C-alpha cells in the first residue's frame, strides 16, 4: 500500500479544501499549493506531488503551536524538490499565514521543532535529525493513529539509540529502517535514495537531509554545457545560486555536522568549499554578466570537472559501481558516518540481522503486526509455552540473521535462521532464542540432529540446548521441522571488541596475556571441532574459524579487567561429516593433515591482528587448550564408556548413526594418544621449527 496516496485519499475524503491557493517561486520554478483542513490539522500539498511515483516528495510535519502561539493541531506539507521548497513559505507565513514567527526564530524552529520526512518506495520515512525523539514519536503516532496510515507505511529512517530502544520495547524494531550489509542491499538503498531538486541533477539524499552529488553525476552535468546550455545553467544555479535570505547557496548552506545542503561526494572534507565551489560561482557570474561565450562555458566546465577529479580521495570514488564508492556513500546516506568515529565499517553481529514484523504483547498475549508471516506468528505464539507460572512476555522482536554466505542476497524473510529477543516480567534483562529451518526435509533428519547434539553434550562438547519443533503451516498445507536453541553469550573471534584486548592503564597497549588466553580457547574449540569431525563437503571446509565458535568474556576481579572465560560451539552443522569412516592409520593421518591446516590458517589470521604476541607463543597456547579439552573429552568417555558405546537412538539406517558414532569415539581415543604427533604437525603447518 502506498502511504502517501493513502494520506491524500483520506485528506480529500474527510478534509475541507481551502478556496484560495498559494503560488510561490522556488529555484526559478513556479509552484502551486493547495490546503485541506482535517479537523484542526492542515495538509498542504504541491500540485501534482502525488501523481508521479518517481518524485519522492519532501514532507514536513509541525505542531501549529510551534509556528503560531495558541494554535491547535498539526500542519503537513508535501512538495517536490528539497524541504526548503515548503519550509521557507511555511515559516515566513506565505502558506495561509499558518506561521507567525519572528525571523530570528525560524532557523531554530526548522532545526529543532519540525520533523522532516520523505516518501520513498510507497512509505513515508521520518528523519529525527536534531529534533527531540519525543517529537518524532508523537508525529509517528499521529500519522498512524489519527491520519490512518498503515503501521508498515511509516518508517523511522535513522537508527538512533533512542529510537531503537523505544521501538524495541514495543516489539516494533522492524519499523526502524534496517541497515544493509551486503553490496546488493547497499546498491538497492542507494538507488532508493536518488532524488532531484529542480534541475536534471540527481542526488543521493541522506537521512540527515544532505544531497550528495557524485563525481559521475557531476560529469553528466558538465557535459550538458555542450549539449543543453539551458539545462546546464539551470543546474548550475541550483548548485551555487542564492536561495535563502542569508545569501547562502545550497552548497554553502549548513545542514548537518559540517555537511551542507548539497555536498560533492568523494573528496576530502572542506576541499570543495576551497577549490571547487568558488570556480562554479565564478562561472555562473560570468554567464550572468555575458562575459563568456558558449565555447568558453564548455572549456570552463571541463576545467572544473578536472578540479573535482583531482580532489577525489581515490580513483574508485569516480566509479559509482565500485565497492569502495558504494560502501562509503551508503554510510553517508544512512548517517552511520557520523557515529562510527573512525572505527571502520565492519558491521557488528547485531547489525547482521534484519528485524521482521512481529507482535506487540498485551497482557502477555501477542497482537500481530501487518506483514508478520506465519513462521513469526507460530514462533511468537510458542514463546508463551516457555514461560513459567505468572511469567508474561513484555515485548519481543523477531530478526532474520543474515550472516551465512548462502543468505547474503536472500530477500528479507526468506532466510533459514531467525532470532527472537524477548523480555519477561520475571527477568531484568532480555533473553534470546535462535530458530532455524532444517537444511533438509528428509524424514528423520531432525531426530538425527538432536541425537548428535545430545551425544556430544554428554561427551563434554560445549553446545547450546536445542528443542525440535514440528509445525503445520496452514497456508502451505504441510509440516515443517524447525529447531530452537538458546543464543550463546559472547562473540565470534572476528567480532570481539578491540577494547577487550587493550590494557586498562593504556588503551594503545595490547594486553599480551589476554591475547594468549584467547589463543588457548581457540585450541579448546579446535579439539571439540576435531572430536565432532565437522566437515562441509561442498566447501571442503572444517567449519573452523568461520564464526561458529563463540567466545565468552568475564570480569576478573583479581586481574581487574575483562578476560576470556570459555568457548562454545553455536552449531552442530557438519558434525559426523568426515567422508571416510575407515579405522586406519592412513585415515587418521589424512584427518590430521586436513584439520590442522584449517587450525593453522585460523591462528595465523588471529596472530597477525595481535602484534603483542609471536606466532610461536600463540601456537603453544593453542596446543595447550587443545590438549586440555582432548583430555577432558577422553576422560568423560572412559568414565561412561558403556553408555556411550551402547547408545542407539533408533534412527533410520540411512543416517548410519551407529557407524559414525563408533568412528567418532575411536578417533577421539587416538586424538589423545597422538597429541605429541599432532603438535608436530601443527607447528609444521605454521612453519615453526
């Protein structure tokens, strides 16, 4: 459903059209506005603003009391171009004298009291910018509750901490615009952000209201000097013509955190103001005074294009299809560039998930949102079955995890893995469950997976608790098996915060013992990985060092710092996977060669990131952890040998559980007996003498 058209349909049906219309001239274009009163509220729309889906109108929402003392209701404006098209006539009273502001207050009201929004993809995207969150929230509730827009038709464009916290606590995080983290998702977001003001130039419009022009677009603009002089002059005026009462052009009009209404993307901060904009201003002046002919304009446009190219921080910034350009511009249009503070663009784990429509819990019962699919409905309904007596769910959010390579370009909602994060009235902190669809619908596979999990846990492998669910999907008219497990506390190796390794006395110094302690836990994880015989036949991978080992940290009161505590495996995928079940020394040699190549590669990558330790030091600690866990697993086997050897879960013969399980037990015993030989193989793989 198109939210903008829904709004206009309601306005035309229930509102009273004001007889007079207002005509303004903005950026050389005459515009006509009509107004409807809907009760105490007023909606002002530029003629034709909702007719063309590609226009992506600019929207302003304000309390009338902020514009005129004692006034009631709200005013909404919809216009083409940028927000200034409607902001100036609204604030100076040209729009039906709705505003009666002292000129000195107009800038402050525009910045801190008026909510800016844009219509894109059939939705209205609200931007907080410098407006208090309670104002943004109030506008959101008014649009949905009073103006009748659908819940999924209004989006919160900026992922501020305050907005995320509020909408999470109401099970509505899916209404906060999600971050993209794959290149294709970023391309889609960039394409959706493209917008014109009044000329032929297309800008990338950010959530903070900044219009970024790319070098490639500027080159197209420069070429107009030879093919369409009138379009070129109109675009030039848009860039450096004066449009406000303070004598500022859009390229000099400050917008947000040092960025201007129009910014030249790809160059160093401030370079355009120093070297590019004065040249454009000089060219416009020469054209206006008739000091330059057509050939001169073409030549000067080429020279300015060369200046812009010389200001680019890298050649990739000239290519809109380059990954570097896409990642950098995406951070700018989402506003993430203002928050990373030089920490780079690597996404945290929680950024690799997309919130999906779910439910708001009222009295412990879910009230489902529009767009919630059957899978989420069943998941949220089953959540109540996990509650103890008198325990109620206060709120829950459903996410789709996007971290697996196989899911990178999967449409949101179609992936295999989901997470539900919830809080109850009996818990002070949130809890989390991971839910996943089985990779195969083969009969008995869920029992096969559960048997492996329980067998390995009994042996001492650190795995989470799993529950298998069988669901009948009414819409699909079939049964589907899923499993739910508790999310493990901690981080995968490549997402551990850098500060965990830093000295408490000097953040620029790495704490060597912490680095080595984690290397010990890597060895611990490797021993568990080898015992389970995890193997991906398609990728020929040991599934080690790819984010499936979760490292937990704790605060050590003796060391007075955060230290590594333990490691656990968050997935049983690939276990029992080694292709040969031969009880031979040749097979053991092949296993050692394959797995320790993977372990050596992972440790090299880790050690390269931590200069405080040598590879040998890390390797010695790694093997210490490997030896410790191997002894622990084999001891457990020796104590309960009869139980393990007689274990028969009664699975279909095709899964070969009995043979694979006996091979795992046999090879675990050999793993302990051959520890010295395995260490030599490991050091050889690391090329350490």
